[in-house]
C-alpha cells in the first residue's frame, strides 16, 4: 500500500481512487491560508481524503466530506476523514452551514472515447466543456454555506476560468482567482467565491 506524507498528514492511496496531484496540492495549500481553527469545513469529492487530511492535521476544525465513489469513500475513511458517500450535497443534515466549502471537481473536458472505466471516471470526467458539475455545485452550495462563508473551487484553464467565474456570479457570488500554478498543458487555479450580501 502506498502512503504519502505532506504537511503533517499521512495519506494512504488506493486502486481506482484519484492519486493526489498538483491540483490537490494547490487546493490544500490555498485552503490552509483560508481555514482557521474553530471553523466548520465541508469538502465535496474528497477522493483519497488528501486535502481534508492536510487541513485536519494542521487546524483544529470540524470537517466532513462527501464522495460519490465507494472506493474513494473507503480510502478517505482509512485516512480518518469523516465521509458521507453521496452525490455532492445529498444526505447532508438540512440547515447545517459551513464556514468553508471546498471542491476539486472533475474539471477536464471529456469526450465519450476519453472516459475511463469504473469509478475513477468520476475523478476526471467534466463532460464536454469540463463544467458538468460546476452548475449543480453552484446551485446548491449557498444552502450549505454561512452568509459570510467562502467557497474554494479548483479548476483548470481548460475548464474555462472566465466561464466558471460568470457561473458563480450568476449564483450571486463575488468570485476571483486567488491562487494559480502553471502545469505542462494547463494552468490550475483556485477560484474563491463569497456570497454577495
Ligand atoms: C479531481 S478528484 C479530486 C479528489 C481529491 N479531492 C483531491 O483533490 O485529490 C474529484 C473527486 O470528486 C469525486 N466526485 C465526482 N463527482 C462527484 C459528486 N457528484 N459527488 C461527490 N463526489 C464526486 C470523484 O469521485 C473524485 O474522487
């Protein structure tokens, strides 16, 4: 079994579960700048649990996560992340609101012949434009966020940064890029969204 260590967290990886990559590291580093002790944090699509485990190892927070893949949910549980296996926000306690909600969604534009078999496809398949999950996420996120809360969304230049910011604005959020990293064929960014009061 492969285990990785990063910023005081030890994280076990598993077959058919997204291996933490540059996007995961950028989101974890950025989230550590925003998340403070005492906050309630929700991670959607936790995968191996890497980002949540890094946050828990460095902050005194209440954190829960959701994950659609049963294989990833089990892996994250083995990394001591409290996971609900569900589709996005379904199954979360009604009325519970978080200070910070983070999501590293499947963000790559994906055609039919680029799909990968099994549960791992949920990690990569962002639909034809890479934004398949962004709309549904933005439609629901405000119900689970404190009025002065923060959304952190990891996307790529291939996803369409301006389009994602527009989608967030349509849902009454102020949004802008707060971190970025140039990778080989794309730029990864973290978009911060705050509800307009
Ligand atoms: C790009 S991976 C990121 C994993 C991890 N958060 C990280 O940063 O390393 C996206 C994750 O979201 C999960 N996912 C995709 N769609 C989902 C949905 N509708 N609800 C919950 N999880 C979802 C995938 O199974 C996958 O584990």
